[in-house]
C-alpha cells in the first residue's frame, strides 16, 4: 500500500500491539488530508485478521484481499453522505457490532472523515466507545480531530500521522510513479507531506496555473490591472482552484525569502525557476515579501472558512494589494492613466 510511505514507525507500533495481543477497542487516526491514514487503517484491519501476518507482508492472502475490496463480512467503512454522517449510520454500526465476528478475529468498522459526524451521531457513538463489545474495533479517520467532541477523542487511542518528509516523498514519486527528479521534488514540496495531494497536482491544469501565478508575481506590472483581473477571474472559479493558487503564490514568496535570507538553492521548492527566483528576489525587500505573505494568509483563511464569501472579490483585493506592495502605491493609477 503505497499510501504508507513515510509512516513505517507508526505501523511498527500497531504491529506490536497486535503481536502482543493488546489492541485497543477504538483508535483515532489523525493527520493531513491524503497522508495515508485510511490506507493504514485498512492495513491494520488486515493485520488483525490475517491468518499469517508474519508471512503475508503485502496483504495478498484471501482475507486481506477481501478486506481491501470491502467484501469481508467483518469489515466495513462508513463514509459521509452529502457532507455528513448521521445518527442512523451510527445506529446501523451499533447493530452491526451486536454480532460476533463471522469469520475473522476482529469485527472492524472504519469511519472515514469522522469529523463529519453530526453532534447527535457523536453522542450516540459514545455508548459503543464506553462499553465496547469484545473483539470489535472502531477506527476513526480524520484530518480535523478538533471537530470531534472531546469525550469522543478521549475514548480512543490516538495515532498521529506526521507529514512525510519532502525528500522521502520525492524519492517515492520518482521511483514508484516514474516522475523526473525535479518534478518529483516540486510536487512533494508543494504536497506538504501528502502523497495524494502531490499526485493530484501532477496534471496539465495545475502546471498551467502555476505558470500563470508565478508569471504575475514575478512581474505584476507587466499585464497591468487587466492581467490581475483576468487571473483573479480564473482562480476564483471554485474554492479548490483559489486554494491552489494561494498555495502556489505562498511557496513562490517562500522561495524568494529563502533566496534573500539563506541563499541555498537546495531548499527552494520551484527548482525549475531557480534562475528567475534569483533575479526576482533582488528587486524586493524582505519586508515587502513578508507583507505579501500576510496578504496570502489572510485571503487563504477567508477562502477556506465556512462563511459565504465572494471569492472573486477576495482574489481581486488580494492580487491588487500584492501588486501595490511589490510595485508601489501608484500601481493602478498609472495603468488607468496609460
């Protein structure tokens, strides 16, 4: 399971609990989105029920294959429906847990995106967490554990999945996915330790967006206000694209700061633009770059918030403010006069 790259230490601890016969009745797997938590939970269920885990390291036995394929009677996955996990699904789980395992050692249920359980569902699951039947296990998987009730969190054994180091992830993308060394590094660094996020960015659409954002930030006065509004319209089309654009811009500013402060090309993210980074960094002060970073952070919080915001307006204001910081307070006036 390639999603487990970088989490070998975590799984070693889980293997030990199974080997010593002391697994908990409930686990909370937490960490970044797309970091491999769910795959680890499925592999843990395989480990609990595999007939010969010491030999079947790759999970290829009939039991493991059925668990991975979600066809085993003693393994189930609960997923959100229309953005929520409701109390009826918890009641279904409680009924499922009334019965002992049919074939396996453990009856396991994985609740994916567990933070999307509504309050009624979380309160309902407390009874199962407080008085678990023997040989039953619940694994809560979430990127936002703080949205779970403290009473739910406290009744689970916590397993934290740390971001995968950039070098480790880059090696994986290069060796297992066939990416070039340069591209693997860029995607790994921009994926912030997440395999799935890195792979999602390996597409022409993201590459085009990266070129546009870097082009505008490299010389915001080149296309003037019309260029700013054109980019704003493109990136505000949906929340994900706006988030991607802000991420690209943030890593670009980070590279410029690295160039000015550290002067170490090995630490930059956008390695394919190394010469441009060196040239652009000379034109801005550290103070200006930090001001731009603050604008990006502020806009990111608005875009990612649950409140209803006008993304187009947020992107317009963000890009215009950034242009004024990088070019000067007269940006916009001179463009209109021209």
